[in-house]
């Protein structure tokens, strides 16, 4: 079970939209039941990162992270989404 940290500025609006899209993409690619997503504020990432396998965020990468970081901006813009999802799949396979 991969533990994914999903962060945005407030931990509510943007991360909720990304959560829906990411969940759909993961399930469509054979990862149903193999992940758990935790939404949070970007300010909470340093403290929570040690307990997660990787972080997807729609903001700048915070300092002092203890897990890999993936920029999730492409979930909002659509540009580069395939490359971003490839990074996520790579983390899912580790």
C-alpha cells in the first residue's frame, strides 16, 4: 500500500480536484486498492512526509522533505500530465 501525500496551499480546494483526477488515473492503470491519499496544506508536508512514500503538490516544493516530491501543477493545467503521471507510476512501482 503506497501512502501518497497530496498538498496544496490550503489543503482543501485544489488538492480535492487533483485527488479526484489522480485517483481515477491510478485506478485506470491497475493500482486500485494499492494506495492511500492524504490531503494536507503545503505547510504540513515537512512534518508528514516521513510517513508517506511520495508527495504530489500543486505548489513549490517545501524544504526539509523526507520523501520524493512530484509537482502536480500539470493536473491543473493539463500540460505535461503524461510525464507527471509517469513519475507517479515510477514511485508506485518502488
